[in-house]
């Protein structure tokens, strides 16, 4: 998916560990990740429930960079940026939540920054 042409829309229906983008992303040296409709599907008392780590990997599966997004509990949204990419390389994104038994759903988009 070429981010220089359009944003990449994603939807996560149920995650308790990690999920990945379904397409390669290219066309940006820096990306902006928005998170919307953060929903706690299953919760354990005392467990962190507002953190999402977004990591970028290259086509060789090597880690490139990451950011942790703190979700605004009032509006159920969050955002973060990742830089240090090459606009000509292919990347995929990993969304991971704390491994504490909580399960979530959310959606959003990834855009060139």
C-alpha cells in the first residue's frame, strides 16, 4: 500500500497480544498512526488497559522503530509517529498490547507524516 497516494485503514476486532498489517506499506519516511474506537473487550482488575505499542519492521523482518501510544480514556483515541523510514522500502506494522489477559478492539489509519 503506497502511503504517498492514500492512507492505510485498519481494523482490529479482537487482540490480546499482537496483530500485523495485512499489506506492505511504502511511500513514507515518517508515518502517523491514529487509533480510534478503543474498546476493552475483556478486562482483568489492575491490568494496564490504555497502552498500544506500534512497531515497524522492514521486508527482511528486521525491527526499525516503535512508539507507545497512550489511549485517551475519555475519548478512546490516541496517535503516534514513527520516523527513520525510507520512502522506497517496504514495511509492515505490528500492533501489540500488554500481555496481561486484557483483550481489545480498535481501528484507525496509518498515513505519511
